C-alpha cells in the first residue's frame, strides 16, 4: 500500500516540531516522493546526519511502504 504525502509530513513534523516540510509526489504513484525539510535540529549536523534523522522520523517505513524519497535538508538561516 502506498504512503500518503500527508503521513510523511506528519511523521517528520512529529519529530521536528516547527519544521518547514514540503512533500512532492514525483510519479503520482504514492511511492516516489521528494521532501524538503528545514529544521533547527539540523544545525551543526552534516547532510548525512540530517538525512539519517529524517529517515529515523519515518519509523522504518523507508525502503518498505515508502519506496523512494529524494531528500533535501537544511537548518534555518537566522
């Protein structure tokens, strides 16, 4: 069963309250998404660490229910 974009956004926002999250369905199949996440929790972290934090927020759904996620992350600019 495909994963809904709103569910992806909810999981990310649950982990990163106040984050800016934009989700785009890349193929219209509910299985291939792009996500842009800006969160204060990313400050001082490498891109790899930031992406790992987002994958952890998805609670094991990455690679299973969610097949592909093109991810960009950033800390807010003050």
